[in-house]
């Protein structure tokens, strides 16, 4: 059986562990605090695919991530992190190779 190429955003958010429950993922998707490729999401049924860029306004701050994969079930945290990568640019002036002082 091959992996799906698209998935509902609420299910993806739950599988990727951006929400503790499927219901919380549905609320997040409908809240207006999620964008897919810069388009505001209003429906939990919005489909996402690998390569899509999500902007999430969460209590912890804004996250910009690129979807790398679709899961057919919810796994542990380590597996969930393989579904996306951080797509936000480094903060201005931040260069890990430089030291201050």
C-alpha cells in the first residue's frame, strides 16, 4: 500500500503533534491562525501535500514549516518531527559560526 500524497490539514497537524487531540487540530485549522502557502485556512478539511509551507500562529509564537511527508497514523514525537522541517529564516544577524565578545 503506498503512502497518500495529500491529507486533511487537521489530521496532518495531529500526526505531526502540533495539537494534542484531533479536535484541537480541527479548532486550530478553523481558527484562522494557520496559513498554507500564504493562504489563510478556514476549513479543517483543507488538503496539504509534501512541499507545502505552513505558517502557524501558536501560543509559543509563530512557526513556519515545510511539510516533508504525510503519515497514515500518529506516531511518537521523534517520528512526527520527520514530517516537517523548520522553514523560517534565521533571525537577523544570527550566524552560528560567529561569537560575540
